[in-house]
């Protein structure tokens, strides 16, 4: 395919950061041919100065968060750790979060932090009109202490909204749709 891919308009996501989808054949926003990429997806993101995302988890995908500009602190709670821990990333550094890892992005600096999100398998996001039908990310209103008190089983995860079956159903819908709204 002879084409240059460009970051387009971003939008505010439930974790309170801005995401710019641009190289994902498995979402309803990038406008790419369905069979262009099967192994990964790529998007950019901005974390406002002196701000932080909500805590989130992606049950089915691995994400590499690569800092392009600025600095980033990421707090992580994976299955192997009893308590959350943090990494501080500078420009040109990355961290990997595996499936079902809780994490939070924090920009401690006075300047915008720009990151790239490389996700495998490709990030699935299905929206029709203004209704989100499926999103690979589960975002929490709880803080770290509240999640620990829930034994890392918050109600939104227990209800099964982001199951493997729900993800597959979203992929089937997206594949069958010519365009997303």
C-alpha cells in the first residue's frame, strides 16, 4: 500500500486523556481497510500537564506506552505484584503492560506529554453513532486504595462487559460494517 499515515483529530477518552487513533484496522475511527493490519494497532495520546488518567485495565491486549515528548509516570499493578509500583519514563523510553494489568498514567511536568500506544492484538473500539458498543479498556472511578479493598475485582470487571466473547462480537460487527458512524 502506497500511503502515508497521519495522526488525525483526537478525542477525550473515559480515562481523561486524549487519544488520536490513526493506524488501527480494527476500530471504527481510523478508516483503514479491515485486513491492513492484524498483529497490532498504533495510536498517539496526550496527557495534559500536571494531570493523571483514571486507573484502567485492558483484559485482552498488551500495550507498549512509548514517550515521544515530555515525561510520564506510570503506576502499575500486575498479577505478580501485591501492591502497585511506579516507573518514571523520559522521552524515548517505553513500558509494557500485559493483559489484565491495572495502570494509571501521570504527567508530573508542566508540559504536555505525547505518547504512542502500540497494542497487540489490535485495540478494538466499536462505536455506532454516539453509543460505545465495545471498548478494550475498562476505566475505574475507584482509586488504588479502593481497588485494593475490592481485592482487584471491581464490579465493572465482575459483570463481564469486556469478555473475550464481547470482544469477538465487536470484531464481527466491525468486519461486517462498511463504515462506522
